[in-house]
C-alpha cells in the first residue's frame, strides 16, 4: 500500500513509520522541517516537507495514496490555538477530497465528543466534524487517551518540590495511552480499513493519578511521592511561571477541569471503557525513570 503519515517522526509517527515500512508498505512522512529528511530516509520512508496548513501541498502529497494517517499539531502557535488547529484540519479535509484518497485514520482524543469544556481538544471535536462530512471517504477516528509522555512535564515539579499534581483529584479515573500502542492501532486501521465513519478508542491502561504517583515514585526511588490536587488558579499560575503562553495555559487548565468533572472521559466509559493497548503504567514507569 501507498500510505501517507503526518506528524513527522514524533512519539507516534516514528514507531508507526517503522511498522509500516517493515511490513513492506511505501510510506511518505510529512514534516514541516527539512532537517528531518535524513532521519525519515533512514527509516526507509519518503520525506515530504511542507506545512499541514497548506492545502495545495497536502493535495499533491496525498494524490495516489491508498490511506492517510492525519494528525494535526497540538499547539499551532502560542495564540489562536483552536482556530489555527482547526484551519489545519480544514486544509487536510480539502486535500483529502481533492486528492481522491478513500481511507483516513485521524488521530483524535478522548473528550473529542465535546464541543467545549475540554481545552485544546475542542479543536479536535471540530476536525472530527469536518472529516465526518467527507463523502465517499472512510474515516476511523482514533481517540487516544491521556498520553503517558505528558507526565514528563512533571519532572521539574518532582525535582523541585517533591510532589506531582494537577487540577484534578488523585482518584480521577484516567484513560492512559502509550504512543507505541497508538502506532500499533493506527497501523492496523490503515492496512485493514473499515467502511464508513468509525470511532475507536485506544487506551493502554485505566488508572488514577494516585496510581501514577505511587508507581513513578517507586521507579525513581521516591516512595511515597504525593499527588497534590491544585486549584485551577494554582495550576494556571504554575504553567505561566513555567513559561507557557497564557492562552495555552488556560486551555490546559480547562482540560484539567474536564477531567475533574468526568466530562472528558464520559463517552469512553459510555462505550464500555475498552482497554486494548499492551503497555501498562508499570511498563512506562521504566521509561519515566530513564528520563528522570
């Protein structure tokens, strides 16, 4: 098959490209950085350098493809984040129609069923709607859980204050996912396309922040590492002091509120809370300790 991968060689794109190339497929990897060309070629894939906001570029790359893994960057600049991300989705949807591609796997997220109250995921909700309206194109919305790798952002907090936390409580039920499990699910959906429009949740483990604090603490030699629930104001202030732009910090604070009130994970639980990934929290803790 001729398969196009967006998202460059990130946490999902790299293992996905590896899987598909090793299975004998022709793979083209879209990246905004020309510096990525050697690494893409080293994996046996073809680099396509350009912007995912450029519909003409995307149309050229997608023409003749059998399937596309569509991923829009999570932070399209420090301001107008939702608008910029949705505009990239519009460019992708336009290119999909103009190129004649018939099968798309879109990297989505838990909480994408919500039009708001979910922080940056609101943009993914709008992009899902755009793709859902594509006539004659089968689309799998691969709704991923909260990335394990997001916990790397807590390393400075652990080292500086000896705590880990966010603006949701320790007993929140968190659908978690490892990027490698997303790559495996995406490869399956790309090679074995389903008809119509379908939602598939990809979750590696269903755990609580209290579990994460305990498991990470043991892995890094800090038994008893506490999970601290911050107020929304504390959460926002901490991110601003860490250097995040105000708009992005506000969106992440809102996402924490959505996790706290259960709205973000509600559709996942309503669909039976399927946990199909292979990499559990304890497995990831080894990677966390290496980064720490």
